C-alpha cells in the first residue's frame, strides 16, 4: 500500500515513528512535511533557536491564513501528481485546513485518516472537525466518547504506543551509573510539572528533557533539571537506571494516558503514574505498573517501593512483557488500517461511565 504521511518529521517525532513502522511492514510511504526545518536537538542554543523558528513560522502561517493567502495548494497538487496513485492519506496532527484536506481527498480519491497523538488541550483550532476525514483516531477515550455523542463523528479509540526500534531494545542496554537516581522522568518542563515535582524536593530526582521556557522559574525543582534531551538507547538507560520512573500526566489527559507510559514499560523501567480510568485496560495496576491518586498516596508508594527492590523488578519485568506483547506501533498500525478498511472498529474502548468518572 502506498501511504501519504502528513506531519512533522523530527527525532522521536510521532510522524517519524509512524512512517518508519509502515515502511518496516512493507508499505511504501510518501512524506508531506510541514513546519520549518529544524536543527537536531543538542545544545541549549539549538533548542531556543528551534523554538524561535517554530514560533515565527506559525505566526507567518496564521497571518497568511487570516488574509486568505494559502500557499499550500500548489505544494499539495505537485506532491500528489508526482506520487500518484496514493492508497491512503494518514495525517498525524491537526495540520490541514479544511480546504487543504478537501483538496488532498479529491486529488488522491483515497481514504483520509487522522491519528491525533495529543490530549485535548492541544485542540486549539481543531480544524479536523470541519475536514472530510473518513476516520479519526484519538488516544483519550474521553475525546472519542465526547465527539461521538455530541457530533456523531467517525471517531475511534487508539491509545499511544512505543517503538522498540527507537529504544534499541536489547539485553545489552542495562543500567548505567551516569543515569542512576531514586526518581526520574523525561519530557517537557512546564508549570504543572514544576508544581508537581516541588513536592519531591527532598528526593534525588532527575528530570531529563529540553530546557524549560525562559519565563519559567523552576524554584525548588531547579537542582533536578538536567537540561539534556535523552532519546533512543539513552532514554532506555535513564529509565532502567532510575529506581522509580515517575510519569506525572498532564491534567488534560482525562481518561487516557501518554506515550511515556508505554516507553517506560517498554524500556523495562519501574513506573509510577497518575491513576486514570482507562489505564487498567492497558496494564494491570499493581502488577505491571503502579498508580497514585494524590500527593500523600504518591509519597507513601515512593517510600514503599524504594525499600522493596525485588517488587520493583518484578513489576518492571511484567510491564515490559505487556508493552512488547500489545503496545507497539507494530500492533497499532495494522489495527488502524483494518479499521479504515471496515474490518475492525479501533482499539476496544474501556467501559467508563460519566457517573463513575465523576464519582472517582
């Protein structure tokens, strides 16, 4: 199958993982790359340069859209004419205006599909709701439930997953003294995460990831901040070398969870994460990962598991087996393609009722 993947292609980017896995499965992929070209992550200077370039590009695109100056139509026509026939168009975020989506749909005559990898906070313009998508996949069952009930939209549940290839899954990637600590996580540093980890200022915590925005004052969290982006084997080492990988979810993850959930388990790390209604369908709580409800519950569980290494190892090993068995791109993408073809209906949705959600 020849699949046009629409997205931003960068290191550890969602569109890059999707394209790599489709190619590994024998499909031919074509890229429609959006956004400005970025330099690889590394130094602080490169990171802030990328941030400035991205914001400037977005400002220009917004201004063009406001003035009705759409420069993408000719790019789309050229791409489709040189790559036809295309069997499927897979869009990896809210990247297409309704007009661009209609044009791609009319030129390719192929199913137009959205796989949206972010929580509801990133909807912003949510242009996809006015575009002719044949199927839309979301990682949070709350989004699926809401859009289906309120709009009768063609939406399906598709949790995130991880790439064993990216983590260089291998017995040789074990712990590393350079990454050891009691607690770690990896990801962007934002206000909620700073407020959250300030409750653990008395612990040996390492926060791996890109530098925080210049306006953000990390306060008591500052000693935890590594200002270092970890990817692939480095990320696996960081997760395996920490006694606990604490995956605090963004508050906008309502019923679902994030990509880090699957990466931590897939790398073989011992994970404690926020409780969410849909999580128990993906992993067995207490046996494959651990959840917490509030600060007191978290601190009690940190105390318990830091003192019980054998328990941590058993849970980490079980979580890794589950992640490799059920939660990779090699599992998700065939299900997505089967759903588009009418042979499936997305990932089975957890049974969550509104009354249960509010009661919890």
